[in-house]
């Protein structure tokens, strides 16, 4: 496993719509391992492949449970969405900035796991928010596009103190 560099500052790959993965080979498997390691090192809760410069539809995310399990999804597709809530989000590719982002409250996503098996996830609240954030990355979308408001430095300070 190896750490990869996380792109930021509107790097063109962050703005590229990632391509479907057609072949889950050892390179994909290695990429997933590297993404998990990179995400943990950066103390993030999710990471999309284009954030490390690979425009493929692959993401890793924490399930936000206490044991801190991380899952990897390939070619994720949203099947159902329900409700809406606004929450504060940051992003490893938008360092130091936080915004209020509206997201669906519940989501059902289908994808392939790293063995190429079909998986279906039903998530709500924070895990749903993380997954939708990472899926946005795969379409070249950042929180600065979706936020109804970015927090000003004063609010940012109180936000950082609380998390
Ligand atoms: Zn992000």
C-alpha cells in the first residue's frame, strides 16, 4: 500500500466526470488499498478516486460505526433518495473550508464491491451524506458548487472547536 497525493484547488481531474470501471483487476484493487490508507492518513471519512488523480468511478467511505469500518464501492449508482437536510461539510480537496450543504436524508445505492459482486446499501444521516459527497466527486462536483453558503472565518472557528 502507498499514500497517494490528494488533489485540491480545482485541479482539472477533480472537475472531470469519472469513467465507469469495466474490469476489476489488480490495479483497481491496489488503488482501493491506497485510497483507504490515504483517507485514514488524512483523517477523512471518504475519498473518491479522482481526488487522487484517477478519473474512475471508485470511492471509499467510512460507515461511521464505532469499529470504524471502511467500504469501497465501484460504479455506484443512486437508486432511491428521500428527504432533505442541511449539514456542514468539509472536503479533503477543499482544505480549510466548510459549507452548509443540502443532501438527501436517506439514500439507496447499488454498486460493485472489490470482488465484483453487486451490493446494495441503504444509508441515512451522516453515512448517506458522506456517500453522496463522494458520488458528487465522481461527477466532478465539489461542495463549493452545492453549498447554500460557505461558512465565514468566525463560524469556521466555532465549527472546528466543536468537531
Ligand atoms: Zn470531498
